[in-house]
């Protein structure tokens, strides 16, 4: 079989989904594609997601290239034998291959190559060198789309978040919650400041400060005062627990990493859950779901008042919510259509 696998009398397209397992996003996209009839093979975009390889990546050197070269040979064999119709890359910073390796990958397959960046291209050292080799490129970051001609596509929320009941039907435990990684120093400082300020105003705040490794957590505690006396979590919050945390919260706190304009996954998840958003990203005002009753933009000075938490969430039109669904996200990557129209470029 050259172009398709025959399964149950139907022609099934085959896809390689390349990217990190970061917070389960790759798995969710893979599941949606399988539900659409695709035969999906998942692979990491680096030889290992372990602490040792991550540390080696930061230091660089010949040892790093040896690991990557071996992994590239493995991936080349899979591409050569897999008869893929599409290769879709999801990620950014973790991409490890060189342009010559990507050219080799493309030479052994006739698949369409699609990239989706959930990091700013300025933070993607190796991917930035190879991005011109992809047939289609999407980014969550409007500034990168303007500069490089990428197509804008925000991240997605999982459909199960739409089943969260409205605040009027549940017992609220927190006025605000934060769940996310905090290893990036400036992002952590903004998040901690927001949490502390909201708590100081007499509001209940739930904090889940995820740290990728204990070694990194210890290093940051020793070297940087803001990290001291802070409880870190080293295992990502399970999906069911995260959903429950959103369910019991009025608002979700979030902030992008340094030099990123795109909306974070947490922001989109808050939209899907119909929970209010507190963010440092002023560019959120350009999106079709922005409503000051639902979104508070943190400027480093003022804090959301109690009325922000007490007044009801303002429901938006179904089309607005649908634009940010996993279904629409997958359609864009698979078909190349279903363009995102919820951003004002003016």
C-alpha cells in the first residue's frame, strides 16, 4: 500500500504526529484525529523528555548532537516505511533537529508537512532554522504571524470542559486559581504577585506551581529569592483534578512567557470552561471573546475588585466558543481550511 492503509473497506489516511507530551496536548490532538478516521503514529520531537537530556540541551555540545543524530536515524526509518500522508508537528522550544535532518526526513516521504507553534519563534532555536521547510505553518502568536507570514491559530480547549456547570449551580471554593509551570523566572514573578495581591484583598486563591524537575526547583530556590518558601509540584495535575479546580473557581490566573504575545493554553481552557480570566497579556483585548466583565488585564498596579468575582459570567455566542474548540483546531491542521477569524488586526 503506497498512499493509504485499507481498513474495514475504507481508505484511511496515515499521519505522524510529532511533538512533546507537554500537558497531554499532543495526545488530545491525536485522539481527535483518530476519531476522524486517521491512523495516527505519535513520536516525541527529541530523544528524551528526561531531566538528563533537558540539562544536556541547555549546555549543548557534541554529546547532544550524538543523541539527536541517533534519534534522527530512527525517525528517518519510520518515515521511510510508514507511508504517511501527513506529518504534523506541534511544539516549539523542544524541537531538536537540524535543517539537514529535516530535509532528509522530507526526502523519504511524500507527506505534507505542517507545523504548529505554541511558543514564540524567537524562543525556538532549532525550529527557527527549519521552519521554511514546512508546507504550512501556524502559530499562536500574532506578532510572529505578522513578521513571518504564519497563519494565526490559537490553542484549543478539550470538549469535556464544556460540561462544567455554570458558577450559579455549584459551590465556589476559590475566587481565583492558577495551574501551570513556573520555571521561567519573570513569568513566575508575575504569577506570584497576582496570586499574593488577590489573596491580600481577601479572596481565596488556589495555586499549583508546577516545576519540571526537583533539581531545577532546588537550583532556583538557591539562586533566586522569589522562589524561596514556595511549594512546587513535580507531577502535572491530572485532567480530572484540573477540571474540578476550574469548576470550583470563579477566575483563572495566567501569564504568557517572556516575549510571547499569543494566548496560553490556560486562557483558552478558561474560555471553554466559561470561567473568568485574569491575565497580564493586554493583547487579549483583540480577540472576539474579550469582555471586560469576564476578562481582567493585569497591568502590574491595579487588582480586580470584589465585584469582578461577584458579578456573573457573561455568556458569549456559540460560534465564539466553537472557534477555540479542539474540533476546529484539528480541522485547521488537517484540512488547511477553517481559518481563524476571531482576532482584530487593526
